[in-house]
């Protein structure tokens, strides 16, 4: 769990920071990818649970555009 | 290895406002030279390393412009062990009889930054921009996985931190001198699950130095040399799980610590059961616990029982991080590995005073580990 705002060069807004999860997702293709997780309650994350790819907005740039990245969220299955 | 340590010096780790890293390095070097009964002019070669100091060899302006080869290197948290290895290799190769290794650093407060550009560490800028380029995340994930796989309990994490601050409280040179209650540690704010505030070390400032010579001439300088029986430097192989990795293969490979440790035992001709006192990289408690197994002292999962019986305390069956380790001393990266060696030399000489391990320890062990998958292990003996 990332519980404090990451330092430079993080593009998210430190003032409105919301903790986020971090994990390695094992893909069927045979690689583990590090990723932000949409779930930020450690108690609801389990090693081995099924995840799916989503696009997450985590900040806004100087021109007001959304800053997006890939993230994974539990499938609930 | 036929190398001896004949002088040790420490510029105690902590916060030293108004004192530069160079000044601390010079201080540690002068203390080590005095301990050896030698002068800078007696040195045939020198090695120094630092993250924050661009050219640590400029210490020669203070130590003396004697014209000797003065090598600088930086290998992350493995810098200290590699400074000693490079010095030892030069002595063994016949460059000279006597040399000095000096580690120094002075970091700003807070977690280590990856700097302005991730390109300088071989990564894309996006990795930092999206909030993934943080060491504590890695420490937490690796620890989480290890707890899951081997049943390590949160109590074992807390007790490991408690031991570190207890040792710091009886070590005059330590930065954190206050022992902490179990509850204070267990209830401290969560930084990255499962690691809390007192589970982590902090970047700090300080320096450490060792004067080394060929073993066959050691008795010329001192009656109690400490012999460097092994010093091994290893880097990661494909599949080992390391910090700041956007992706890793599914195939697992052993940590460089495992390989450095095995090679060091082989070089020294001993096994983990022969070690009387050890210093291991405890950037946070998770890594001290994992390193107990990676260095061969116990099997994966046995740490719960070891910690519960106090086996790694001063007076336990294998005292670990007897000066409080990184938790109680912080980590000036360039100096940290030599601080471990300084502490082991004190222990083997019987000079550790209030934090002395009982029963005349004869064999000591040090191990550093860090980005980008590097480790150095030394074996030392009387």
C-alpha cells in the first residue's frame, strides 16, 4: 500500500492524495508486471486473487488534462 | 584471502549539521589511521565511495597529496563491501602493502529520491511519474510475499525492530539511542503494509574507514589484526526479485545475497554454523528476517522461533546487528557496509564494551544488499 504521496517526479496531486495499492500481476503470457491497484484496503487484497486491467486517472497536468495510467482491479471472482 | 584489517575508524552515523561528507570521510580515515598507528603518508593506495559526493577522492586535499592511486566507486548499498574488496584485490595484486577503504555520505531527510531523471538508473520516466519508483513499496511487497510463503508473523517483525533499538540504546556511536516498547513499534503508523514506521531505517550521514594490509605483514603494525577471510561481490541474475523493477520474469532466481553468501563461505572454508556474530542489511525488518535465511543462518520460516527465543540478541546464539544495524544507525549508503565491518572488528577484538557479544567471538560476518540487485559479503576472523 502506498500510504504517502510519492516524491518527485510523481504526477499525481500531493494535496488530494489518496493511498493506492501496488502489486505484481502475473500474466498468463509469462511475465509479472508491477502496477498500481485500484483497491487501497490491504485487508481486501490477497496474494493469488484474480485481477483485470483498467485505465486509471490519478492526476491532472498543468493544462487541465487528465493524467492516466494502467492499473489492475480485483475481478471479484 | 590473505588480507588483514589493522585499523578501523567511524564518524558516527546520524545528523551532523554544518559538517560535509568529505569532512566526515576525512574524520573516519584519520581515526582508522590512528587506530593502526599509521599516517596517511604510509598508505600505498586508497578507495572511497559515496552516493552524494561526486568525487570522494578529493579527500586527498585534506589527507595529503601523496600521489597514490585513489580509486572511487559506487555500487549502491553494496559500496562498502566493494570498497574493501577493491582495496584487498589491489593489495593482493601487489600494488602496495597497505591501503585504506573509506565510505562516506550525507543524505537529505526522507525516503531516497530516484533523482530528476529515471533514465540515469535505466528506467523510463513514466515509472516515477505514476508513483511506482519507491523502494519502500518493494520492501513491503517482498516482505508480504515472504510472510505469505513462510508464515512469518507480524510479531516477528516487531520483535526484530525492538532488538535493533535495544542494541542501539547500548551502543555509544548509534544514532537512535532510545529503546522502544513492543507496543510502540506494533502501533506505529503504517508506511507500506505490512511495514510500519519503526520497521524502516532512515537515510543518514556519516563515514567509516578501514586500514588493510597484506596478512603476512600485519603483525608489523598491530598485535591483534582481524583477518579478511572472504569478500565477495555479486549482482543479480535473471529472475531475482529486485527493487525498481517494472516487470519481472515468472521464473524465480536466488537473490544475489544467496550467491554472495555461498561463495564467501566457500572462500573462507567455513559454514554459517561457524559464525559468532553477524551484521546483515536491515534496510527494514523484513530484509533482516529474509537475510537470516539467505545467509544460511536458518531455514525459511524458522525466523519466528529464532526471534521468539531471542537468538539474534546480544547474548543469543547468533547475535545479529549488534550495534543496532541500519535501523538504529541509519544508512549513509557509501559508508554503511564499512560500518558493519567496523562493528564486527570491535566485537572480535573484544572492544565493543556495552554491546559486546559474550564468549570471545572469533568469526564475524557482514552482508550488504541493495539496488539494482547487488550484494557484498565478508567473513572476518581473529
